C-alpha cells in the first residue's frame, strides 16, 4: 500500500468515530461512559479485523499489538487517550491512538515485523472534565490512583469512579491497593502524537514539533463567591456587595499578576473556564449574591506554580476586603510539571 492509502484509512477511522460521538456541536466521549465505550468497541473490532491482538488491561485501557507480543514483552509504547471533554475536538487524544494503530496495521498488511515490539495504548479516563481528576487510566496502571480517587463522582450522573470502572471489568481491588498493573521495565519508550491545541505552530508555519515539557497545574474546580443579592434599581454603588464584580475584580487582578510574571520571564498560563451565577436566583434586575467559578494555573516551574497559588489566595483576600464579598475555595488539584527526556533511538536487543 502507498502512504495515500493509509491517509485515507485514517480519514475513514476519524470519520466513523466522529459519527459515534458527535453531540451536535463537537464530540463528547465521557470518561468510562457510553461515548468512550463506543469508541473502544469500534477500535477493538477494527484491530481484530486487521489481525492484531487486543488486550484490555485491569484498568479497562486497550492495548493493541501484533500477535506474539504478550503482556510481559518489553516494547515501545505508542498511544494517547480516547475520551474527550464535553463538545470537544475529534482529534484530541484520538490522533495519537490512530497514528500508533496505523503503524501496526501497515506492518501487518505488509507482512513485516517491526525492529522492536510495539504496543499501542488507548487510555480511558484521561480528561479531568468528568470526575475532577486527570490521567485516571494511565495513573491506575502505575498504581497512582487512590481509594479516595475512586470515590470521586461523575459530574452529571453522580456515579463514583470506582463503580464506573467496576462496570467495565477493572480490577478495583488492585487499583484501590495501588498495585502497579504493568512492569515499567517493560516500557522501553513512550511516544505520543498529539494535536497542539494552540496556535503556536500555525503562527510559525511549522507542521510539527517535539514537546520539551508538560506543564504542571494547580486547579480549583469550584470556587464560590458570596455577596449580597439586592435590587438593581435601588442600591447605590458604594453599598453593593456584588459577587459578579468581586469575581471579575479577582480575575483581572490575577491577569495583571500573570502579565507581571511573564514580563519577568516566568512560564505561566492562567484560565477561568467556568463562571456562572445561580440559575435559581439570577435575574436582570438582581445584583448577584453568588457566583461559582473555576481557576487554573499551569507552569513548567513548580516554584512559579506554588508562588502563584499563594498569590491567588492573597488576592482573593484583598478583593474580599475591598468589595465586601467572601470567597470559598475547594481543595486544589495539583499535578507536577514534567520535562521530557531527549529522544533516543531504540535498537533491538540481540
């Protein structure tokens, strides 16, 4: 086959999976939910039809390989995740899985063995949007998912992560005991093709680049700001305790601190992706008494993350004093930054 044939095959795979998970706007593949399961089933059928082996590990992740490559075979791992955020993009995660699968398919169709064994991983449950915890599928196989994590509730259904995993046949006892489900010595290298999810490569007219690091993050999923709900037509400005203005003030002050850190050469990105008034109370003629919102900071530098998290709390206190509102923060989720080791050519052992 020619490269154009594999390009068309990839296009067909992306198209089929898009139809499986299209939600009217983007794609929605809930972690351990119906959309993600439909994709897992589709990829499993496709792989088996191509003569590949399909292994479902004890955390419900899918591992594809050529026949003869068993669970204990040292191999290069390629892959990514198959879940998505709500109304997400079809290529997020899926591109890395399909890229790896096509390597195996090409080898199978052309009747050749790869110079080193290759396993392709389709991780489930990597997005934080559903249970408030990222990297669930990959964390589980390394013994880094906790019993507390298994009690996390799905944002819509309220079902616990442990129940969702159990329905898929995951080894809950082993996961809860934080037992590694794979021997790390058998992972020779990890390769993940991923869309940039940003404009930098496009702006620089570059088709691809090698990632040199993965930003760590400090994430507050739900922060509440409480003020006084009052009538919009009768309360003068100096007597208002407006929750919307309080949150807006906090975010703009943090934006200024962000710019200051960038000017000093720090690596930092800051986002408030959720901002909402109380749907049971809000009205055009009502000063908001309650706003819930999220805050996230990411950086390649752990010191910068820690320092900015402290700035968030200090700035919230300043806004509280200035505007007569109060903030209630949930416990932050944190992930450390990771620098990626330079790529090394893997040679088969003789």
